[in-house]
């Protein structure tokens, strides 16, 4: 994980970094992040080219879980606007520490949610990707503050059948989608999945293809879904080749994650 001095925030977005304790460190940290971002951008462009898709069809979401607010500031200074978190307390702390960023980041919540923590997310996120129960969706809809735009949501689909991974089984996605689509303060945008890691590109593509097919089936049943949230650092090419519209990238942008104390 990049380690940034605590007061790096003071130097953003100032070009000269005058207040920064070591100009050299400032430049090397920024250079590293810039290189990582350019590398990810290049991979996305190449996968779009291979699949005959427009680069504009795929949004890059920076997964900032376990990263410091300063690291998020640094990436924001380089032009990144969408960030994703997956622990509620960590999300709240970072969201609230970064309200001065301009333009405001678009926050995505990508973890599974307990009903008693829904309010904090409903009050802060633009998107929630991990809806796997109607109860959570109802809570989010009820607790979305008046005056905020509707919360964009994706259903998380369990493609592996492994217990504990979260997500609705594919055969239950249709009824859940119909119910969620009827809730007043949410907009159902699409489907999200976190397949088991696979090294070989063909194996990586299979679960993404299943998610795309499920999206197509639901669209054919009249449930309008325009989003496939799929693809992480190791498999973003496979996801884009199968139609991903949002890729969620952590490690390839920020470097390897350090140990993280899981929040209750
Ligand atoms: C739901 C979800 N999506 C995406 C990511 C990013 O993964 P990676 O660091 O491999 O890019 C994570 C990381 O934990 C995650 O939990």
C-alpha cells in the first residue's frame, strides 16, 4: 500500500506542493498513482478495442477500501471521480472527511449491507451494488433523504453457489428485480457479481457471460437493466469482453492492500 504523509491533503490540488514535507516523495507517490491509473486505462481501452466497444461504455470505479483519505485525494487530483467502499463505518468516515473535494466524488457502496446500517449508506452513496434481499432495498428506499436523487442500485448475483459469498441465486434474481424496480427512491440499474478467481481467461469469462445472459433474460421480461458491474484487477479484460459497464478496480490502481481490521 502506498504510504502517504498525513498532511498530504494540504498540498492538493496545489501544483507546487509547497506545503508538502518532501517534494520528492510527493512527486514519486503521484507518479506511481499516475502510472497505475494509466496502466488500468490502457487495459480498459485495449479490452474495449478487442470487443468492438466504445471506451465510454465502461466506467472505472476505484475501490478505495482500506486506502486512506489522502490516497483518495491523490487519485481524485489525477482525475478519478468514482470511488467504492465496502465497509459501512469506513465508508462513512472517508465520505465525511472528503466533502471538500471538488468536483464531489461519486460514491459507490459495494459491500453487503445489514439493515441497521442502511441509513448511513442511503444518506451518502450514489450507488449500491450489493442488493441481495428485498428488505435491504426497502430500507434504502425508505431512508433515502428527500432532496437527494434516487439511489442507483444493482442486484448482487451469486454465480458460484459458495456459501457466505453473498448474492441472490440467479433463479431468484427476476422476482427480486421486479420488487426492487417498484420501490420509489431507488433506480434499479443492473446486476453485479464477484466470481471466484480464475487464472485462465476462458474460465474468467464464463461467469461474466452468465451474468450478461441473465441481464438479457431480465431485459426480455421487461425489467430494464443497463448495467453490468463486473471485473476487478485480475479479470477486467474478461469482464469487458462479456459486456461489463462498470469495472471495480482496487489493487491495480492503488497497489496491494495492507491488512485491514474488518468492521463489525
Ligand atoms: C466487491 C469488490 N469489487 C472489487 C474489488 C477490487 O478488487 P481488486 O483489488 O482485485 O481490484 C473488491 C476488493 O476487495 C471488492 O470487494
